[in-house]
C-alpha cells in the first residue's frame, strides 16, 4: 500500500512539473519557450515530431520537415483562419505560413514559432507581424482581436505537439 501511494505521489509530482508551453505575441513575433518533458531520446522526439506534423496538418496543406539534426527539427506548414479581426463591421480571416523549430535535449525542448507569411483569401500580403503594431508596441487601431486569436492558434499548435509527445508515454 505504501508503495502504491509513493508511486502515485511521484506521478502527480511529475505531471505538475511538466507544464504545456504558452507563447505570447510581441511586436516582433513570438519568444521561444523551453518545456520540460520526461526523458526521451532525441531521435525518438524527432521521429514523434515528424509523425505529429503529418497528423496535425493532414486537413491543412501538409507540412515539410527541414533542418533536421541530431537534436532538432523545423516544421513548415500553413494554418487557415489563424487569426482574425474586425474592421468597420467586416471580419477578416487570415491564413499563415509558419516555421516551428524544436531543439531537443532529452528532458526538455525549446520551441520557437515564426510566422513567415500572411494571406488573405489565399493572396499573399506584404504585411508582416510587426506591421500590425505601433512603434510603442501596441496593436494598431482596427486590429483589436488579432493578438488574442493568433496567440490562441499558435498555442493550439504547440500544445498539440506537447500533448502528442506526452501521450507517447
């Protein structure tokens, strides 16, 4: 009985220690975050990440894996309706192309998310993320829900990966 209680305490402590990533939008994009995970080989984490990318993006426009090394991988993909905002009574829904870089270290990984292209109705816009912000770092007028909706989308993506890695266990 004592052994069962001890094992339960260790499992609960491990789950509380491993928290899913949370990225926050800044005028220059998203800052990288480091996430702790149970010990897993880098090779297995890269393989899981490739499988996650295929599964997660099967209803989108697919994904590409690049810059694969012994400790990292970059996934490039598209996300429809990644963010939206209302301006003068009209809602605008944007698709993004993004790079997500994972750097693995057996018990943790660093995730970096970069929006590389923004589309409206499948037309590439010249706007980049910094163009939606003022020089003071505030959202420009008319883009009031952009940060919330984009953060939600990005965190859905990175948390999907985190859950995929954690459910492997």
